[in-house]
C-alpha cells in the first residue's frame, strides 16, 4: 500500500484517476491502481470518496466542469452569436489539445458507463447552457433551422476527433488545419455561408 504524502491530494487523485482511466478504461480501473499511481493510501482515497464509482463520477464531473467553464468563458468575450459559438468550439479543441487525457477520460466514461446528462442535475445544467447558445443561434438566424441536438453533434464530433488524435499521439495537427476543419463544419450549420470561411 502506498504511503500517504503531503501536497494537493485532491489534484493528485484527480490526475491519477484521469491517467488510469485513459490508460485502461473505467471498467478495468481499481482504487488500488489509482492509489498507487497517486502515491496515496487506499484509506486516504476513501476519506474523499465512499466507492470507486463515486470517485470516478466525481472526477468525471470535475473535468466536465473545467471543459464547460473554458467554453463559456471564451463565449463571454463576444457579443455576436457566431463569434460566441466559434469561441466555444475553439476553446473545446484547445482544452483537448492541452489536456488530451482529461478529454479521453470523459469520452471513455461517457461510453463505458453510459453516463447521461439527464441522470445528474449538474450535468443537465452544463449541457443546457451549451444547448442554449446553439438555440440562440437558431432563433436569431445565425444557424440553419435544425434540431439543437443535431447541430450540437455536428459541432462536437470533429472537435472530439481532433482531440482523440492528439491523445493517441498522432502528429500533424496545426492551427491552419484546425481552422479549415472549423470552416467546413460552419458551412454545414451556418445560415450565412460567408461567415468564418477560410480559403485553401
């Protein structure tokens, strides 16, 4: 059993949980493995969380909040709907590039444990704020008439793919490529096709 150490235990625990889930998936992870990775005792972990599932969900929610805060902070710097949505998309991609394991952990947890926003009030609030930004774009004519969920899927999928490539260690993702990808995505959902177009 690892000996408890001084320092920022919650952050050590979060990083160890993220790294362990990203490495082997949420179903195979154990509190013992997380404790060893964090350099903490199993008993110390159980002071913070009553079970493995509670620990995993707490870290999942913490990462989701960080991603959400990055997106909403970026949006808050703009007034126009198109600029807000663009800023949110690039904030999502940037977060994934800076912390690919965080992003990978969230993706794995979402698929392996089928975490749904409807199961938790905090997750519902985070998702509703993002969807409200998209709904505003539909309402004010910035976006094409389509369901909010459809547009959210069109926006999120390329961002997730890009960050997955980073997490897997693939090279060749530069700013120009990201700009081109966003431009293609925007053409599919924007009412005004000239907005944010980039040229080869």
